[in-house]
C-alpha cells in the first residue's frame, strides 16, 4: 500500500476511534451529521484548498470528494518523460468540443484529469507565470483585493522553486519561494539539438530572461517544470499537498457528486451539502466549494438549479437562482505546430517510440534516480509581443479592435488594452523535443519510421474568441457540451497565421537551422503563401489545454458567477475555487495560477471564520 493512501486510511481510522467526535468543538459537526466543509473535485485546486483548510481550521471536519481514483504509483503520471501517455486513459474524462465551424468543423480533444490531483496529474508540467499587469487586470475588471502583489504571494505559498541561482535562473529571490509544497525545477535533461534555442531567439531580438517568475515573462528562457528534483517525479497537487494535510481531512475517491443541495431562508439561498451520483446525501454545516474545473464546475451549478433559465428548462431542471453567466465566457489558448527531422547524429525523444531496449534501459535509470531521457519535459520557451515577433503589429491591432467592436465585456476590453501594453506577451513559442503534431509520427514500415524530430509549438496568448460549456439537455449527467468558438474572429485567425509563420522563421534561423534536415510538417515545399498557412492553421489548430472563465469572477451585471470572495452570486456559502473563476485568460500555462487561487481561497475562508 502506498504511503499517502495509508495517511488517508489512518485519518478514517482516527475518526472511527474518536467515535462521535471527542475533539469536535462545533456543535453541528458530529461524524454522523456530516462535515463542516465539502470540497467537490480533488483536482489541482481542490486538493490544495482542502489541505490548507485542514491545516488552518484544525477543528473543522473537511471532506474532499473526487470522481477518479488515487494513483500515487502510476508511472504514466509520475515519470516526466511519460507526459501525455495518460491522455485518453481511465484517468482522463475524454471530453471533446462540438464541431468548430471556423476550423472546418473539426472536433478537438479536451482532456481533463479524472484522478486525485486532477489535471495537475495529467498536464505537461510547464511551470511558469504571466506578467504582473495581467494579474492586476483581474482586479481591475471589478475584483477588489486581487492584484499582482497579493496574488504573487498566494502563488508563492504553493511553491518550492529549486532552480534559483543556477545557470538559467538568477539568484534573485523576487517572485519565487522555496518552502511551499509544489516543486518547480529547470529540467536537467536538455537534448543537444536544443542548445541552439537561446542563441537563435537572441539573434531574432528576443532577450534571455533568467527571472521569468517575477512578473516579467517576456524573452527566451529555459523554463521550469513541476518536477521534484530529488527523485525526478512529477510534483502535483496530490503528492505535494496531501502529505501536509491536517488530521481532520477525509478524502473520498472514486465518488462522483451529482449536485449541490440548496435551501432558501429569508436571507436567500444556502448550500446544505451535496448529493452523490448514487443518491447519498452528505451535509455540510459551513460551506460547499466546487473545484471541479472549467468544464464541470459550471455543470454542477446548472444541475443544482443555478444558471441560465433557458438552459436549465431545456434540461428539465428547476431554476433556483438566475445566473446567466454560468458556463459562458469560456476562453482557451490555441496552439499550432511545425516539426523538423533532426540530423542523424542527434538523438530525439522519439527514440522511445521505436527502440524498446533503449526505453527499458532509460526507465531503469529513472527508477535509480539517475540522469535519464525520462526526465525530459519541454524546457525551451519564449514569450513575445507582436511587435517583437512580427515588427509592425498595426494590422493585428486593427483586427482586434474590429473583433471587439462595441463589446463592453471586461474580457474583451482588457485583451484589447493588453495588446498595446509592451510588458504583456501575445505569442509563446516552445521548442518541444520529439514529434507532436496532427499528421502523426511516421507509420511502421515507412521510410521515416525510426527517425527523430522536434516540434515548435506556437500559442496565441489572448485569443478574442469566447465560448460556452453547458450540460447536455438530452443527457444532463453526460459529457458537457463544449463550444470554445475557436478562431471565430479575424484577429484570432491572423494571429494564428502570424504565430505559425514565426515557428518557420525560428527553425530556419541559425544555429537552430543547423540541426535539422527537413521540415516534416507542414513541409517547406508544401506551405509558403498566406493562403497555404491559413489552410494549415484550419487543418491543425489544437488546444493547449487552458480553458478558463466559465464561472467568472466578475460583477454580476458583467456576466459574473462568483464575487471577489469566490462566492456564487445569490448564495451565502457556496464558492467556486478552480480555473473557471479566472475572468481573463493570461499569458502563462495555468497551474501556478490555479494553485494561487486555491491558496487565496483558503486565506479568504480561514480569515472569514477567524474574523
Ligand atoms: C493535457 C493537459 C496539459 C496541460 N499542460 C499544462 C502545463 O504544462 N502547465 C500548466 O501550468 N498547465 C497545464 N494544463 C492546465 C492545468 O493543468 C489546468 O488548468 C489545471 O490543472 C486545472 O485545475 P482545476 O483545479 O481547475 O481542475 P482539475 O485539476 O481538472 O480538477 C477538477 C477535478 O474535479 C473532479 N471532478 C469533476 N467533476 C466531478 C464531480 N461531479 N464529482 C467529483 N469530482 C469531480 C475531476 O475528476 C478533477 O480531479 C494542462 C491541462 C491539461 C488537461
Ligand atoms: C441533512 O440536511 C438536510 C437538509 O438540511 C436535513 O433534512 C437532514 O436531516 C440532514 N441530515 C443529517 C444526517 O443531518
Ligand atoms: C515516484 O514515482 C515512483 C514510481 O511511480 C513511486 O513508486 C514513488 O512513490 C514516487 N515518489 C513520490 C515521492 O511521489
Ligand atoms: C477515456 O477513454 C479511454 C479509452 O477509450 C477509456 O479507457 C477510459 O475509460 C475513458 N475515460 C472515462 C473517464 O470514461
Ligand atoms: C524543497 O524541495 C527540495 C527538493 O525536493 C527539498 O529538498 C526541500 O526539502 C523542499 N523544501 C521544503 C520546505 O519542502
Ligand atoms: C454511495 O457512495 C458512497 C461514497 O462512495 C458510499 O460510501 C455509499 O455506500 C454509496 N451508497 C450506496 C447506496 O451505494
Ligand atoms: C440563455 O441561454 C439562451 C439559450 O442558449 C440564450 O439564447 C440566451 O441569450 C441566454 N440568456 C442570457 C441572459 O445570457
Ligand atoms: C552533428 O553533425 C553536424 C554536422 O552535420 C555538426 O555540426 C554537429 O556538431 C553534430 N552534433 C553532434 C551533437 O554531434
Ligand atoms: C537501441 O538502443 C540500444 C541500447 O541503447 C542500442 O544498443 C541500439 O543500437 C539501439 N537500436 C537502434 C535500432 O537504434
Ligand atoms: C505599419 O503598417 C501599417 C499598415 O500596413 C502602415 O500604415 C504603417 O505605416 C506601418 N507602421 C510602421 C511604423 O511602419
Ligand atoms: C447529448 O446527449 C444525447 C443523448 O445521450 C446524445 O445523443 C448527444 O450526442 C449529446 N450531445 C453532444 C453534443 O454530446
Ligand atoms: C488541409 O487539409 C485538406 C483536407 O485534408 C488537404 O487537402 C490540404 O492539403 C490541407 N492543407 C494544408 C496546408 O495542410
């Protein structure tokens, strides 16, 4: 049995021993009568929040409910080089979008973790931050108390950054912390053909940044990954936070919540607890907190009677609270990629696909804690403004202005404002070793099988498309209906074209141009004109898995779902704490922000009780 699972069982045993709560102080909080706090969704935010509440409210009984299993021994999760291998498995909800009209009606994957640790167990381990102005922006759209200085402290509470004062990170301790639970480390495994990354970007005018965690992410860098450097395991919410939990946290895995139970009194609605998918009701005397993520927190609100009247009526759900912002405002980062066949004298990460002897040897090295290709995660990043990327950005800015039009939605107006801010990145390009793309790795038996590749992934940081996620009216308990509306405006399309052309430019600039023989996807001879690039974009755009905004922290009149204390409008003790509350998408991968949201929520809830 695993160490962590033992902890959980021990906690359960402790309760059993204490019987009706020898240490229980609150009068309603007996074992039989339920819990003080129930957190729905043991993912990135849910595990972090429940751990902090159990530490800060030692007299409270806290229940964390997770639909998936605990998987502390799963190699596909623990081994950094196996990133991606868990997509489409039992640990993945396997969601997809509905056909996207602006992408030739393609259906895109929308993977999400269904395991203790949630998407932090499945993600690609990028550990970074956006610019200070963007976190400030979350406050400026109507959320007093949210600004970079405060939020940076919250992100820091989650963090143990272990690469300060190294070759690729300055000794400056600004913006980083070394005593939080989640490890952020610059990967020790750098493939030889990646050595040209920094000089190539430098020669294109992008400066080296060795302090990218402190609120200025612009530049080129070896960025960190969520890896514990002592044994090179993935560091994620479940294995980082749970060992720190106080004794009165109970974790229930393999258990799906159906809805939140609400009651009304003369002060309005309040949550009394939750109903599980098997019909069991569990009461909460203090609060219910939804941490089911951007695709499922809004659905749980809808199933509980909170949302748009039309959506609820279609699904046969009685509306209790009119809150039309639920499931709206879905924003996501799009990504597009090119791939290059490396020269024969370089070993690419693709070797793990075709040489099982090598793979076995390397995995053994990983088990022994030695330097191994299985340590690998992408570590070559760059963030730039459009001006830095393409020179004259006036066309893109005009397209953005036209796309926003007369919209007064805070996400639209902020993104427009951010386009003119020289401190905010608009484009990210990542060098990722091994083939990743849409065409597929060459099939066995074809000439290129057994060859190595690297990919350049471009992501547009502030697409203007906003979409929706709602329950399926014909099957409210089934998969959510996800419509991100990708590339539904002129800015997003031209930004994607500019982004992918930038990948070609980077690849063909020395010294990076010296390490490859041919462009595998799309191919130098296949795609050159803007019309061809456009077709390539429509054929191959994917998500980089950063959906946010579907229970937005915004004023109610702007389509908000939660207030600055993360409380759902119209209720007094129901909160949402996960990526869905992010009002405006930022120029970073999401996990450090999600941990920050959980830490902020813990601070708010614990502070509330103590004041
Ligand atoms: C494939 C992939 C790659 C990514 N790569 C990166 C990256 O490299 N770096 C980065 O920073 N970010 C990355 N992200 C994004 C980041 O991981 C997520 O934004 C973040 O983990 C979301 O956290 P969350 O708490 O909002 O949701 P989640 O972590 O997804 O947690 C939601 C939890 O709720 C549970 N749940 C849902 N419904 C119910 C229910 N009804 N009852 C009980 N439990 C329920 C789920 O099973 C899940 O465990 C990636 C995401 C994915 C999916
Ligand atoms: C749970 O709460 C409901 C609604 O408030 C109440 O009717 C029920 O008695 C409670 N159950 C227990 C076991 O306390
Ligand atoms: C690291 O991963 C291995 C292999 O899955 C596992 O046995 C071990 O418990 C993990 N260690 C930590 C600290 O998570
Ligand atoms: C996701 O798909 C895989 C492969 O079809 C399947 O094994 C797994 O059970 C699915 N996950 C869920 C949560 O349904
Ligand atoms: C920070 O991480 C390092 C590497 O895993 C570890 O040795 C150290 O104990 C951690 N610090 C804290 C306070 O957890
Ligand atoms: C419902 O699920 C819970 C949690 O998994 C379990 O404890 C309970 O026994 C189940 N109840 C029924 C009726 O199956
Ligand atoms: C509610 O949903 C319906 C159906 O999708 C939509 O037409 C309507 O505009 C929504 N109402 C509000 C206030 O957003
Ligand atoms: C690979 O070969 C090229 C010449 O074709 C050379 O410039 C480069 O240094 C070699 N790289 C390695 C890692 O051997
Ligand atoms: C596979 O890897 C083994 C062990 O590293 C090596 O000896 C062998 O030459 C490799 N085979 C191929 C086809 O690359
Ligand atoms: C940028 O391009 C626009 C439109 O093509 C042009 O009008 C403008 O003069 C250019 N600006 C600069 C500084 O070159
Ligand atoms: C909604 O549910 C129905 C009934 O199960 C199913 O046929 C339909 O495909 C679902 N819609 C979507 C978009 O998934
Ligand atoms: C896009 O896809 C279509 C249909 O599969 C194909 O005919 C076309 O060549 C592709 N275009 C590019 C640039 O990849």
